[in-house]
């Protein structure tokens, strides 16, 4: 999933952590976290879920995979199925 990296960085700071501490809480290397935040790599759904939990937010707030979808529930469902399956 593609992250909203600036939003994630802001939430990390708001939680009083630096990126190294956040990577440790995520149980990933700082290199992996940097790849996600730079957009060079995309984390798996399990990592995004854990990230949202640690940051006290929802997945849709820190990912951009759903932002181009109108409120139409059918479009949302199709996009969600494509991403999750």
C-alpha cells in the first residue's frame, strides 16, 4: 500500500518518537521504514495495520490507495477488493 508519508512522519512526531524508535516499535529496520516513507517501497497490509495501531489512527488516514474513490460504495468495494486480494 502506498503511504501518505508526510502524514505518517507528522504522526510519528506527534507521538513523541523519532523514526528509529518507530521502526523499533514496528519491528522493522530503519532502512525498511525509510523505503516506505520515501515511496521507494510499499509496506504490506499487515505492516500498515500495525503502523496505524501504533500511531493511533486508521489505515485510510495514512494510505493514499483510497483517496481517489468517490463516495460511491460500489467503487469503494471494487477498489478495496483489488487492493486486498
